[in-house]
C-alpha cells in the first residue's frame, strides 16, 4: 500500500508509542531527500511487526486489540528506515554516507525500543482502557500521561511524581538527602551497610536499618539479609534459645502485599479494591472489588465522658449511639466509604461542649474494612447546629457558635484531605500539648547543644494525600471556614501539605492565634520538568 510521509508522521504521532522517534524519522529524511510515496507490501509489514505483536500480547495488560494498529503503524515507520530510505539516500556508487548510516541505525533502534520503554513496566491497566496504566512495576510510577516513568533513584522501589522515594529496596532506608546545587532535601535511599555502627561494619548483610539518634551520620541495623540480628549487629547463627528458622513465600494472586499465602491474609490490595478485614482487631483480610456508587452518611460525636465499660467496637455506630472521640468518627467514616468507587461524603457532627483528643491509652473503634489508597472519602467536620432540625439545646449550637477541640496529641494529630475536607465553626487548641522546658524531648536528644531544634522535615496537620492510584476524576478541595487554630508551638514543616496532584484550598474567616511554628501555613509544590531521552 502507498503511505505518504506526512500521513505516516500523523499516524505515528497519535500512537502512544515512540512518538518522538517517528517525528524524527520523517522530519530528518524530508529535509535530506524528497520522498512523496513509499510502496510497502502489507504482508511484509505484518511480518516485521509480528515479533512486537507477540511479545506485547503475552502481557495480560495488552488485551486491547487496538494495540495491534499502533504496532503496525510503528512497524511501517521502522520499515521506512530499514528498507526504503537507505536506497533513496544512497549515492551513485551504491554506498551510503557514513553519517546517514549512523543516524539510520540509531532511529531503527529507537523504533523497536519505544514500546518496551513505555508499556512493559505497567502491571495493571485502567478498567475499560488498558492503554492507561494504573500501577507500575517496581522502580516506576504512573505519571500525568497515565504511563510509567522511571523513578531514577538508585535502590528505590516506589516513588512519587516529585521523584522522591517512598519505598526502598532491601539493604536501604529512606532518608532526606540534600540535593547538590539546589539547597533542597529529597527522600532518597541510603545504603544500610555504609557507615554502620560498631561490629556491623564487618558483616555487610543488613537488610533494614535506622539512623543512629546519637549520630545522624551512622546507621543501626534492624534486620539482616542472610543471618540474624543480635544486639543491633548481624551474625551468621543465633544464640541458644532464639529460633533461627525463617523463609519467604508468595502472596496470593489477589494481594499486593500480605502476611501469608492465603487470600484472606492480604494487607494491601490492587487499584479498584479495598481490604475487608478477617475480623475486627486485625490488620489483614481479603481484597474485595469496590462496588458502591456515591454514598452519604452522618455521624455524631458527644462531648460526654464514656462509661468504664464502654466498648466502641460493639456499641457505637455513629447514628443511634454517638462516638466519644473525633478520631473514632473518622475511622468509622473511612470504613463506611471503603467499598465506594466514587466520592463518598461523611458529615461528622460534634455535640455542644468541649471535645478532647487524648494521648492516654483507651479503647478505640476498630474498623472492619480499609481503603487508604483511592482517597474517595469526603469528610465535613462541624458542630451539630440547632437549625438542622435539632431542637435539643443541650447538644446543639447556634449557627454562629463554635465547638472547641483540645488536642493533647501534639504534632502527631493529622487530617487527610482525601477527595475533600471541610472544617467549619471549629476551634482547635493545642495548649495542653506544649513541650515542657526542662528535660530532653524529641530532637533535643539527637542534636548537639549548638544546633537548633527546628528541622526541615517535620509533620503537617492537614495533608493532601491522593496518589497515582486514586480513582478521583477531579482535584480535591480543602475548605476551612470560621475556625480558630491557637497555641500551636510545634515545628510543623507546613501546616497544610499539598502535593503534585493538585487541589483547591479555601480559608474563610479563620484565625491563627499564637501560631509559632517555624514552617509555613501552606507549602506548594512546583512542577518538575523531566526532559525526554533524546
């Protein structure tokens, strides 16, 4: 069939593979030699594409038949490079100039490698459209084009779009490392077997580690790769009285991560699934497909103290029997929304009176299911207003009144935005969480007396938590209205943490009183441009 060069350029451009290589093929040769029509036998084209088609179709992701069309288009372009253009560019004595030969070789290699670079690193496609990737192999992440990009971080298994590592390979740990020339820190992988403490340096099989709190330049081993850890060091055998047998086994095919080989021993699930716990009180269970559409719920939290025999797992459902803490209500909200495949809205109404978030040991609500990947939950935290058909003045407030939450959990208290978070008419007071001036607390024990306690990688109170695995179709919104945040003396890195996936922030009629953190209120991420490999 006859293929015009301009048409070939257009077909290759709309394909999802090797667009840049195809553009360079036609652009380069149009400027050197005038080519209007190239005669190519259709059977010959399929023969050339056959290997690519077979290699691609054996991957479960490639069930979409449209891939064959794209591969054939790419094969046509490659055929131009291999068989037609060398003849048209040859000089009279039958020899091609060396510069043309080198360029053809490079273009031919790029044409065949393009598909592998983009598609073969994807292990789960989007429902109904396998051309869009939802989950990548280790060392890759799903970028904004819904294809896999390399993390480009040594020994990193999972990373985010800011090219910061979130999970390191064995023998490494995540550490904030100063980037040369930029003055910024990024999470990268630190070799556990470098700068080891004590005798561990002579047995370099440390599998996981942590920084030495007394010396941030040294690491302490937590587990060994081919041996056993005893008193913080790796050795080849265990001492008497310590079991020495351990082995690895594959997870069930329905699990992403697990604690055993059965289908009810999953602790992590695939995109489009949630975890149904085996029973309340454990952190493992069965991965179930999300099936519910948009849902909305209302939960209630009382300001009264619970009785001594109160058991939130059994007695509280958030409707007839209110929760006694905001934390339990949030756990219930996440449980209710776990099966949802669309945005799920939960309104948490706080009864009139003072509420407390305590650090002391207490019974708390244990969820029966969990989804911490897709960020479908939209939570609203507000007082129970009397204007909303509530006539009991003992538990409801007027529209202009506020309810106070006393946070005794210090900087460990954190709220996730999910698909949306609204905080309205709420006062959050950290006054009871202030660190005492005497004694060693937190970073005081890990830094020299001449160092300042404020460090750059602290916590955040509110965090945009969507990832590449989200099923949201629009950015989330954080809305803070008519609130007061007071007596905050912690070293938050930022009060509100954004991420590269975007979102909206609305702060209306809100006060920050005695707000002494060294971090910012809002930190934005700038877009990171990664040039293509030319």
